[in-house]
C-alpha cells in the first residue's frame, strides 16, 4: 500500500515504526494465504464406474511391479483409481467399494505426489491438500518411491472403531481393511495397464511425523502406482 506524502509521519522514529508495522502485516497476509492454499480442496473428475477389463482377465494380470516411469497419471486416472480403491459405490447408504467390519470405515488414504500431499475425501470425491512438499521419499525405503508419480499411504483412524476394542483387535481389522483396498488398487491397475506394488517397508515413525498424524492413527502400509518402467 502507498500512502500519500502528506499523510506520512514527519518524525523519523514514527516512520520506522510504521514501516515495521506494515512489514508485519504483509508477513501475516502471506502466512494466511499459505495456509489457505495448503488446505485447498481439489475436485476430482467424475469417476468412470463402468466398463474396464473383465474381472477374470484383471485377476490373471494382477501383479506387483517395482519399476515405474515418472510420467504422471491423468486426473481421470487418479479419480478412477481412488474411487476403485475406497470410493462410495452406493450413494444412498454411503457404502464403499471395499468391505469394512461393523462399517467402521477406519482407513484414510493419503495421496503423496510430486507437487504435494493430499487426503482423499470419499464423501466429496475430492483431494484435500495437506501440504505442498514432495514427501514421496518418506513413503518407503525403496528408491523407486521417490520418483514414482503416486504413493498411497493407508492410515487407520482407531477412533472410528469406538470404545472397548483392544489394540490387537484394532490392528487386526485395520490391516484387513487396508488389504481389501489394496487389492482393489491392484485390479484397477491391471485393467488400466498401470504398475503397482503394495509395500510394508516404511519408516513408520518418520512418515507419521511428516504426515502430522495423531496418536490415534496407525500407518498400515503404502502402495505405489504409475506407468510401468522401461
């Protein structure tokens, strides 16, 4: 902002003070803008919920690959991938593409890509941007995770399981739930000609830190998705 010359304080000390105030206000505006951008919701295209490869063919072609091209997925592929993984398949009931004991629906999918990391919002079929950092290297110990276009991190929110469930039982069901979702990803990738591999080799303490997870959240495993490497 530019003040008219007649409105500037004549006293040098006051002028310096005014400049400091304006600098602080500008910094606060930048911080506010940064937070707003971080939490931006990105709408995904409507998922294609019909067609694709016949089931038996997809089962036959399902495989784990560990070589990935750096080519990015299209928005439509990302939309279809996340819907297949754990999207809403029956809108009237809110039920989803993978089973969940007692309908806990405790698994959240964090989507980690080059330009940022996101939380999949299945109710809106959208991505909520949680940060703009490239955290791909933290999603596993293998070298390919740092350059593959998409890494999914499956996180169980134990608070959705209610009271009276012991930790061993929580972990048992969470692992099964994430496994169902992972298989959906495998079948989608087989149908789409994409490469994928599910991975348990993660520094869980570090990924919990960088994803800013709470004590009630458990990292189950991660899954890499992309075009097959050459």
